[in-house]
């Protein structure tokens, strides 16, 4: 009896969660993207760019070269260093000699157990120009084109959002990362849907701190980046804080305005991204755990389950049929997310094979509070976070 009951229960749970995921994908399909704009902002708005860094000499130069091509809306480029020892500071000084907008700020030492990026962003905010109405956060591995800032401002003005970020196009390091990275990225698509929308729903918020434009006055009213100082996903935590206080948060693709090279290889992606990818913080609650169940039962399990049941007895037919349907959905998502990558390797199309180990990796990360990031220990919820 138990052997018959278990497959039926699993099939029912997969069907229920699968329906949630499919409805989410359908509901978020056809969103808008950020269009390139060359027109000056009518209100003469100014932006302070904050780039938090820690030992980024190998990746930072292309980012700075792109930032100095930004239009007059960019009042300054604040590179906030958390205590680099690889020559990052010297690199910044060399670029500052060529563009007076670049300033190097020292944010070291980072307080123990704190999110170093959130700490650096808060230091940058404290030193931002008084006439800058917007803050643009940018990671060292981002490659912006000259029209980026102007285009972000135009989109924010048109949509009225207080915070927007970009689903950046990814450049992969090679075939091995082509297997791992898309499986990791797809966990976000299953849990939150397709980019292209703004929301005030805390559970539906998406954000990417790699390239994020934030209304300064609202940010400061909420306490700045310090609201995410104990979070492992500081960008999403900040966006959830905005939504929780009634402010619209947008997440959009931006075609060719910005690209990023996140990791130097598949091992780096495998070790580092799952640290923040569970998106657990003081706002996540039950919805966060349900999202991880969706990743496991709807994204990761159907394909291996279908293969395992291929030649089993007919009594498990409902489980086979549900798994087959969800496997087809997964293949459709592979096609849909291909546009997120610049010239993906052929292994990209095999990335669903990495879904199951990725799901285990996310659960392991979600259940741990202490994480290592570039030689530092970061403790999720170190300042009383309840998640």
C-alpha cells in the first residue's frame, strides 16, 4: 500500500507546484525591457555610481572604462574598497588620474560577520554628492555601454519605480560553466518568473545589485544599505524592503546596454553563487521554502525521475506523465533563457542535467548561517535577522 501511495502523493505535489510555476511563467511572459536612450534627462538629474570592490584588479578595468564613457548625468564614480591587497587601489588611482569623477574610498575594516558589499555601499552613500538624486550600484565585473545610465533614468522616469535593476546578459567562461551557470540561473526563473515587470509584492520582488538604479531620497528614508547589512543577498533584501514600504521595484532586461562576466570558471560559480541564491532573509519566510521546493520538485527532479521510471510498472503512470510534462516545461525554459547569454557554448543545452546537484547545493546553503566569502566569514542574520 505504501509503495502505491508514495508515487501518487509525489505526482500530486509535483503537479500542484508545477501549476504554480507554469502560471508564474505565463503571467510574467511578454514583459518590457529597458530601451536604449540618447536623450538627456529633462530634469537634469544626477547620479552617483558606487562600485564596491575587494581584490578586483583582474576584473575592474573594463568596468571603469565603461563608466567613464557615461554621459553628464553621472556626477561621480565612487569606488569603495573593502581592504584589497592585490593592487586594486593602484588601478583605481591610475584611472582617477584620467577622469576626475573617479574617487577611491576606503571602507576597511569591514565589521565582523557583516556583508562587506552592503557595508561598502553604505560608505559610498555617505560620501555621495549632495545633488545626486539617484544611486547606481555596479559590480566590478559589469561592462556598461555609454548609453546605460541615461537609459536607466529614462525608464525609471517613465515607469515611476523607486528602484530598478537589470537582468544582465552573461558571458560564460567556457563549456563547463555552460552546464552549471544556466542551471543556477533557472532557479530564479522558476521561483520568480521572467524579467520585465515592476511590483510592490514582497514575495515577487526580483533584483540584481550588479546594476541597480535607486532613488536616493527613498533609500535614505529606509536607512540606506544598512537594511541589508546582515543579509547574504543584499540586493534582494533591499528591494524587498522597498516593496514592504509600498515602493514599486522593477527588474528588466536591457538588451545590449550591459553585460557581465560573473565568474572565472565553473568551480567559482559553483562555490560562490549558491551562497546568496537561496535568497533567505528577514522577508523570505514560508514563500522562500516553497520556492526551494519548486526548484527541487518542478525543475530538478522530473528529468531524472522520468528516466528512472521509463521501464517501471504501469501503476506509476501518473508520476511518469507529470514528470514528462514538467520535463517539457524545463526544455522550454532552456530555449527561453538562451537570450540571457552572449554566445553560449553548446553545453548550455545540456544544463538541465545539472539541475539536481544545483538543488542540493541550494538547500545546503539555505540551511547554513555561516558562509565564507573571499576569506571572510559572513553570518546570515548576524544582527537579529529572523529568517
